[in-house]
C-alpha cells in the first residue's frame, strides 16, 4: 500500500487497480471501507468500458471480443511510475492478456495529487497502436454515509450550486441504456434528497448538470464534493434493497452499452476515439469539506 500526505489530508492506494482505498482529513475517514457485506471495493477505475455490454461482448472490425463489467483496469496490477510525499502516478500498459479482450496497444496513467482540501485525479490515456483506439473511462469512488455519528442517510442530500439542464439516462432491468428523459429535482432546485429506496432500480445517472456536486447534511459539519469539469455524466449508486452505509458518486466520460444492441466500437455512441500516437487527458477531483 502507498500512502501520501499533505497537511491534514492523507490518501492511500493499492497497486491492484491503482485504487484509492483511504481518504482522510484530520484523521477522519471519508472513503467507504470496502466491507464485502455490501461492496468489496473503494474507488475502482473504469477502463476501457464503463458499465455493461450486451451479452458481455462487443465487435471491432468484424471480430468479436469479450468484455466484463467496467472493463479490466480495476482488476489489473499497475506499476508505480512516480511517487512523492503528496502525489503518486500509476501506469498500466497492454499485455498479451488484455489484447485478447481489447486489441490495442495503450498506456493508462492515473495521477493522484493531494491538495489543501482534497485529491486531484487525472486520467491519461495514450494510444500506442497503429490504428484509431476506442475506449470509455470513469471513476467510481464510494463515500461513507453518514459522515459523522448521530446522522442517517436520510439526513443527507446531493446538492448542485451551479445551474444546468439535467437529463436522466434510462436503464433497462439488465442495467443497459435505453435512452434519456428530462430530470426534475424532487427537492429545491439542484437538490436531490437521499432515501433508502432511491437506488432500488440501480444507479441514477445524470447529464447536463452543473460540474460539481456536494454530498452534505444541514445537520452535519462534514461534506464531500466531487468536481468533474470534463465528464459529461455523473452517476450515483448504492446496492439495491440494502441498508448500505455508503454512496458512490461516479464521474463518467462515457456510458454503458445499449439494451438489445451488440455494440460495434466504430459506431458505439459516445465512445472516445483516439488517433495513433495521441493522448487523452481528463482531470476530476474530490474535496473534503
């Protein structure tokens, strides 16, 4: 495990998946602890796909390839490329195993840098192939709810201070996309109050919102804000029909596959296309308030 610190902020990571496994401020843990009773992860990286695909496969240039939930990065061992007291960079390159399900030469780097009030995360993807490369990418951090003793999940809300024109991404019972519809906040403008059954039909994924969302309670003193300036989607998830003491706030650059559609990467809507020799960069962050 690798731990970095700056003033009151400390973060720890595993090389398996380059996964953030602890994020503390003044000794208080904000990240979910990975209890397998509910969910055995903390903050997996989603690459080269976000979510599911029809029949767990896709096509590229007429050939069929298998691909599981959220791709393979979260189950891959990264190497440590750089490390300092307040930052660390992890790197993952293609292998014979990855090319069986994803036939590209690539390098994925994940840069973590501590700031005065939280953590900055940068995804850097390089296409080392001789043809255009297609991929999806996103974050999946889970945060403790409640963040302090004496409060319940129902005391918390998700709050956007910036205006937007939100739409909700619709999913089938198999968690594949089916379209989108206008989304109206059930609370005051830009506020989504939390309740236990809110995620019984899987994640709530929105687009068109402001680019920062805060998990907070009017009765509490601690909050988390996720900032995602270059991510078009933000998802929220808890395990269905469980009293889970955490909430995932997930910035996504791309969407899962479409229900009933065996996706061809060349025509998969919203996939990121990267020319040979080019690089893609996307930075987002977590503030501990």
